[in-house]
C-alpha cells in the first residue's frame, strides 16, 4: 500500500479541497492589504477603490466571511478524503487478514492485530487528512505571502523571513528521529494491547490460579515500557514546539528592528509596516504548527509501514483452480473416494514430520475411525484434509483430484470439521448453528438440533434458539458447545464430515446415539450420508466403523475392523482394555 496510491480514487475531491484551500488563502492574503489601506485613510492619504474607513471595514468583514466558508469546505473535502482512506485501508486489511493461513495467526497476537486495526488506522487517517491539508496549507501560505512581502520592501521582507527556513530545516531534521520514536511507541502500544487482550480473555485462568499479582507485575513491565517510549517521544515534541515559537518571536523582533528603521527612514510608511506584521502573524501559526504536522505525518507513515508488513504476509496455503465440488464430482455426488496416499505432514515449527506414510480410503456412507494416544497426529490429519495445514501434492485425493488443485472454498464446502474445542460467536444459538448456511429453514435447523441431541437443552433456554450464547449471553457447558459446533458442521451439508473428538465432553451413550444418527441417510432418505472420519478417544464410538486406524507418533501402527484389531492389534487391545477399566470405575 503506497501513500500516493491511497489518494488515487479521491484525487478529484482532493483537487477540489486544494482549490478551496487556495481560495481561502487568497482571501486571507488580501486582508493585511486592506488594513494597510485603512491606516493610509486614517493618515489622510488617498487609496485606490476605497474612499472611507467604513467601506474598508465592510470589505474586511465580507472577506473574513468568505475565507471562513472556503476554509470550511477545504476541511470538509480534505478531511473527508482522510476518512475515505481510513475506511478503505481498514477494509483492505480486514479482507487480507481473512486470506492468511493459520501459521500467520500462530505468530501474531490478537491484541497486536487489534492495535493495527485501531490506532494505526487512526494515524493513517490523521496523516492523509489533517497532515496533508496542513502541509499544503503551509506551502500555499508561504508561496502567497513571501512575494507580497518582497514587493513591499526587499530588505524588511528578507529580515522578517529569515527565521522561517531555520524553522523548516529544524522540523525536517527532527522528523526522521521523530519517525523512529513514533515507531517504538506504536510497537509498545501493540504489546500493551496484546497483554490486555490475553489477560481479559484469560481472566478466569488468572483468577483460579491466583496469578493476579504476577500478571500485574508483568503488565507493569509492559506498561512501563510504553511509558518510557511515550516520554522519549514527548521529549522531542516538547523541545520542538517551544523552539518553533521562539523562532517566531525572533522574527517579530527582527522585523521591528529592520522594519521600524525603514519607517523612520521613510522607505515604507506605517501602513506598510502594519501590513508586514499582520502577514508575519499569518505565517506564524503555520510555521509553529509545522512541527506538530510533521509529527502527525511521520506517525501516519510509521503506521502505514506497520500495515504494509501485515499486507506483505502471503497466505502459505493457496488453492488451485478446480471449482465447486458438484462439477468435480461427476454425475452422482454420492460416488467418490477420499484417498490418502502416503500422507506426510511437516510443520514449520516442528523438527520431524507430524504424520508420515498415512494411507486410507473412505467413501460416502462409510466411517473411518481414527484412534490413538494424544499427540499421535489425529488432529493434524483432520487439518490436512481441509488444508488447514499444507500437504504435498499427490497425497490427498478426492474423486481422483488432488486436493491441492481444488479452490480452497470448494474444498471447505466439501469437507466440514467439528473440532473438540470450537469457537462460538457471541450471537444467538441459531446464528451459530446456521453460520455456514444462513438460509437454512427452521425445519432443517430443528433437524440438526435433534440429531446432536440439543432439543432438550434448547427447550430449557428462555429464548430457545434465539438465546444469546458466548461472552454476552448464556455460558454453555463443554458438551453443549461441542454439540452446537457439530450442528453447525452438519448443517453445512458437507460431503465429508470429520469429527475430531468433537463429543469428548458428551457422555458415551449420547455420543454413540449421535454418531448412529449421522450414519442414517439424510433428507428424504435417498441421499447417502457423508463420508465420515471419526476421531475419538472413546473406542466404543468407532466400534462400528468400516475401518479403524490406530495412529501412534504420526504413523498408522495398526488397522482393521474392531474385531480384527481386538485379535491382532496390540495397542488397540491395550487402549480397549483401558477403556473398559475406565467404564467400570466410572
Ligand atoms: N502448528 C503446529 N506446529 C508444530 N507442531 C504442531 C502443530 N500442531 C500440532 N503440532 C504437534 O503435532 C503433534 C500432533 O498433534 P495433534 O495432531 O494435535 O495430535 P492429536 O490430535 O493426536 O492429539 C503434537 O506433537 C503437536 O505438538
Ligand atoms: Mg487432537
């Protein structure tokens, strides 16, 4: 995102704003001359256009009103451009973030991203609106005033303008360091917002483990860091502004000295002297504000640089060109095979492959059971199937088509995963369930609610399906959350449904009932149920699966049906024994 490119869509509005800015400055430029004329009239001299002091006063009033109107328009137009750019940047960054892969989010904290979306975007607006307007204004005021001053008297003009280049050079020299300090400050704000966000989200954990004090100490460190960065920045500002003001006062003194002499010597008259002073006054504020304007400008540039780092992040996982599954899967959508062929998964942060040599086949109406100890790679397998992690070509095929060739959204429409720890939005139960298909009918929603055994829970809520859940509503139990997430996945009508231990918090009996329902033909009974992969730590749930694979340390160590595994699978038998024991104890 380049600075100039941000303005491209709004160049007309910007030009109009510039026109208004030039207009208001033209009006303002005439005012000191009218004052000059007024003094001449008082001195009894003849002036062009005006005969009385009253007419000059009226002219001054009229000009002041016109200048105010033009000034207002210049601000409406140019600050408006800043607002438009703010909206554009926010939209573009938001859209960009939605394209990035999980690996990006693993490296960035939510708080840091939030600070990009709020304070950095604010800074960009201030830079593209306020700073740009004021920089242009300063240029116009000086370009307009300097020649007029010189036309009155070279010497006085030269002396009066002498301090201004100094002011500008100082402002320029300081702005580089300012930029650096602003960046430090912004980075510290990001850290701060990351810590605040984590502590708010994890407030309960902090409380339960009574780590308030430790967390307060850690927060104090980050807070202090932000404070020191703010002070370093403020130090530059507090030096900069008085310096500018001092130089302004210097100008007034020099003018009095040189200009006063010129009046005494009769080079200029008193009116001219007053006019010169009035013009210097007009220059003073733009010159003084230059420091502030430059700091707003560098803050915006620093924020834009931070934003560009986000925008330069490329998604690691990119889809292919194959369109929607219904075209991929030939005439009968119920006939396809999901094939894993020697699947290996290596993640950037892990030294050795998480999965290797995994092969299996599933088709519609069938269930592949996946069991194994924690950390075996079961969830990684489910993430590979929807390309949440990258897989090499030729290792995962659906209907003979490499999943790397599928458009990502086509693949994700095809495959739905219900994870064990699902994120639910702070919204109604209904909108959570219909997240993937907001157009689902009431009957369809009730049907999935029944399938996941939530009917009684929903009836128990005062507002039924409209009950708000999450941060601003009812807190669901672990089992309820899991079932809402499963309902969401089922309602998406995937051709392939993956349950990643997504009923671990539901009792064994209910879990088996739900899985049985999932295997039934859907709709009017003519559609084959989806191909299913059920990952479960409860072996009883996958007992009926067409095939069960036992994963251990990323590899399939045993495979077969439940009965086959009971006779020949050592690990499976051990796990089964453990489970029987648990059930007896439970
Ligand atoms: N994003 C990741 N980066 C690096 N290693 C990971 C990542 N996700 C999971 N792992 C590692 O991969 C292994 C398998 O994890 P996972 O698939 O979640 O196991 P399971 O679901 O069988 O318990 C674990 O050792 C885990 O630490
Ligand atoms: Mg897991």
